[in-house]
């Protein structure tokens, strides 16, 4: 029996998350809360042995990975294929602006991702899934009987989990919200995948002094 365990974590909250701006290939720094969320993940998994740590090339993911790595003496390998869905000209703009200017595309993006066809220079959800699945399959092959950490983004994780759950992309909008620094865990045994956790935040510490802006948002900006 050969088993590989994937610990997949979304990066911590960023400034653009708090401002309800789309990020995609764009980037913004972690907020104070985002740094705390990464610290909570670090503390929760401090005793977990990771054979390797992988991250998106986006700085918000890499910064989160660096915090979670803690005192481990190992490099973080970055991959462009772990980036978020490219959103073209939407990147850096607020969700409200996009909704007002292009309500049809906005609605398809959030509620019918399987037929969303970007006219903004971005990617389709199928294109995102294709690149992240191809890379993840390679990582699984390279790490038999090992556990690895992957730090990446909302839609990147959701499309990857849809693949492992054997769910079509038209179900993507019905999937649970992935909050910043949440954990999704996939156990691959002899090529068969089990999603053991989906967006787990049980290790988070919600401090009253730090506003948690995502709680009131039904459609968290992709990151």
C-alpha cells in the first residue's frame, strides 16, 4: 500500500480580501489578521512532518508558507501552476464594480463556473483545473508514503478538490467556503483519493480585537 497525504492550505487574509477586490494573478500583502491566521496554522501543525513544502509563486501564498514552515529547515518550492485563476482585467477591482459593469459575466463566474467564458483576458475554470491537477499528480508521484504541504488559493483548491471528489465543475459554486488559512486534506492511497477535510478552520483563534471581515461576506473574493 502506497499513501501520500496532502495538507492544502489557503493563504491568510490579504488587504485586497478585506477590500473585496479580486486578486487572481495579482497580489496584495497579508493583513494583520492574515499573519495571525498563518501563525495559527503554524502552531496547529508544528509537529507534523512534511517531506516537502510547496507554494504558489504569489507572495501572499509564499508569505503564508514561510510562516507555517516555522523552524523547519527545508526550502519552499514555488510553482506558477499553483496560482489562483487568472482574472485578467478584473484583478485589483472590487466585486461591486465588476457586478455593476458586467452582471452577466459576474453571475456566471460565481454561480455557473462551468460555462463562464472570460472576456477579460483571464482563464476558464477548466483551464485552472487542468494545470493544478497535472502538477498535483506529479507531486503525488514524487512523494510516495509521505506528507506534503501545499499553500495556494481559493479556486485553485476548489477545482483540485472537485477533481479528487469526482465532481463536475457545475457543482463548484455549491462547495463550502474556503476561509483564509483553512485546511483541506487529501489522502491518496494506491491512487485512490479521499478528501478527509474541506476548509477546516477548527484550529483558528477568533480574537475579538481583530475584525474578521470575511464572516459577513457570502461570496469571498477569489485569491
